[in-house]
């Protein structure tokens, strides 16, 4: 009789490497352009997990990041040293590739009159979809974001 060949134990299947969770479908990107680190931190706490976030601490950096990050919405402080939020908003709205990005402007201005015709006159009229005053109400901000992003 022929001796039966012993079967070598089957090799254990190589464990699959854990796959990174893909970015959830429909996750939107928000760029925060704000010079006050405490406000940036509180916005990040409010928005993290709901949106992909990036931040710029001045207007110049904001204009660079809006092109590289390609946000779906921008939260923009108006009063910053150097290039202010008024100029940043005008430049974004003046660029055919960027003009469709909604802007939520933040400032300590409390009256629309101050915002539109304060120092600098009518050329400072704000090209943004929404204007919110500081201190910011989180529920109002979330509602405005939802309205802009659907």
C-alpha cells in the first residue's frame, strides 16, 4: 500500500491591514480665517467631527489657504491686522473660481450701519452672505452653516 502523503497545514490567511475610514460622503470643508486663537479654538470645538476644518490666522494666509484647501464655506473675521476681512472677502468674491464659496463674516461691529459705512466708507461694504456679531451664538452659527451648505 502506498503511504498517504501528509497534508501540510493550510497557511493561515494573512490578516488584512485595517483600512482607514474613508472620509464620510458629503463631508464639507470649512476654512476659518480669524486672528484670535481663542475664537479659532472655540470654533474648532464646535465644528470638529461635523466638518473638515482648516484655519488661517490672517487675511494673507487665508487667501493662500482658500486656494489650496478649497473650502465649501469660509468663516471670516473682519477686523484683522494687515489684510482685513473686507479685503479678503472682496478678493474671494472677485475671483471667478472662488466667488461661489459662501462667506460667514464675524465681527464685534454691532450695527449694520457700522459694517457698511464705518471707517473707509462705502467701499468697505461687505461682500458676504451672512454677518454675525461676536460674541458668537453657536446655535446661530450652526444654523447659518446648514443653510449655506444644505
